[in-house]
């Protein structure tokens, strides 16, 4: 197994320390608030927004995991050898981001360990949420097995390739089921639609590519210190593919917005509120700005951060916006439901990002994530 030569690792060490600090602070504040106030620490409830910021975190990181698996599969499943230098890093990060998403969701649930017996004993076989959980759990096992294979130098054996293919298919099914969990809800017009799973997978590819580019940039002191194979990938195929994906996704977001604003279906009035918010335009500016940076192959790390920020806003608008129209109105018609995340909810966002970047940095330090197979 050939190993590339990395830079001094200053950025990796800085991310590791920042991730550790974020983990300690977020866990300390979140646990204190949860132990002292219980679920009242969340600004959610059955009479308003039921799925708050922790669910946004989960959707964001679970789909990022799917996207990272897609990026890794370019080399390991579809045979494009030019992408091998980032494949191991993407496999590892797909596991770490999934754990980050699970952590945010678990703390929001209140009693996550009840899932160990409640779900098997009360399985809802026609529920997309049930199958989403099963597929993500299966992927976690397959992803660990795949990582162990390549960590021990087994990149191309029949067994290794079969595990990789199974992991890819399982991740796509999991991301699709997550999309179906929203798309099947006819009472929520903003979510409802048979193309939501495809939208989730498309946007997952964008956030996966963003994380792949960002951590690759952070792994080296500069472009000049990158090994030749990594530098070639970062100067051509990766930003080109990333820009193409992002451009298509920007168009899809634009189409969704126009249709939402044009339709007079009850429940879609949330689009007026979303577009009136400055956050929508910040998202648009971030994604469009990143698209042009990628086209010029400049400031790739900055472009990746812009994409990550833009799509986090997009996940927030989707998950929260879909719940702002009241389901039950009776003789009184309230305005859109008001929702502001609590301190505890923001701490779970910090927790999820801290786990993701701390896990990546530990992998860079301990697991030789720059390894690639011999030609």
C-alpha cells in the first residue's frame, strides 16, 4: 500500500483541538440543560414545530455521509483510479458524519436506548423511517468492514469490492428512505412529493463533495505540498465534477422556490416567509459564489465552506419550513408558527460539527487516511 506524504499537519492539529473544545463545551451545556430541564430544553412540541434543529443536524450529517460514500465510490466501485487518493479519507468521514448525525438525534429523543428493543418489537414495516434506520445501521456495519479492509491494504479483492458495492447501495437506500420520510407526508405540502428522495441524494452528493474537498485541503500545508496525484485531482476532475453537481442543484433549488411561490395550495405559503428571510439569500449567495470559485478552481477550501454553510441553511429551511403552516386551524387561522432554536439545540449543532471534525482529525493523525492502493 502506497502512502502519500502529508504536510506538517498544523491545520489538522488545530481542527483536532477546536473539535475537542467544541465537544466538551457542547456536551457540558447540553447535558446540564437536559438534566435540569428535561425535554423543555428544546423549543419544540406537539402543538407546533415537532422536529427542531437537532433533526436538521441529523438530516444534514446523514446525507453528508451518503454523499461521501458516493465520492469514495467513484474510485472503489466505478474504477476511476484518479480518485483513489481521497477514497480512504471519504470512507472514514462517511462513518464519522453518520455518528455525528446520530448523536444529535439521540440526545433529542430523550431515551435513545429504548430503540434497541422498541423498534424490533414494534417494527413498522411500511414506514420509511423504520427502513431508514435499518439501512443506516446496516451501512454503519458495512462501512466499518470496508474501512478495515482498505486500512489493511485490501483495496481490490473480490470481497472488498462486494462490501464496497453493498455499502454504496445501502447508503443510497438509506438516503432515499430519509427523503421518503418527508416526501410521503401529504399533510405537509412543502415536503410532499415523489422526487424528494432524488433531491436528497443530489444535495447529499454536493455536501459530500464539499467535505471531501475541505478535509483534503486541510490535510496539506498548501497545494504545493500535495502529492502529485492529489494535486492533479484537486486541479481538475474533483472541482469540475463538484461544480457540475452544484450548478444542477442550484437550478433545482431555484425551480422548487418558483413553484412554491407560484402555487396557491394551502401550506405552501411558507415559501413567502422563507424567501422573505435574509437566510434564503445568504444561502443563494453562498452557493452561487462557491459555484464560480469552483469553475475558476480557486480557493477550493473557501468554496467548500460556503457550500457546507449554504446547504445547512437549506436543510434548516426544508425541515423547519415544512412545519410552519399549522395543521389544525378550526375557526381561527393563526399566522405561521414561530420557532427559534434554544441554546440546547444550538449546542447539539456544535456537538455534531465537533464530532465530525474531531473524528476526521483523529483519523488523519492515527489511521493514514492519505493511503492509496499501488498501481
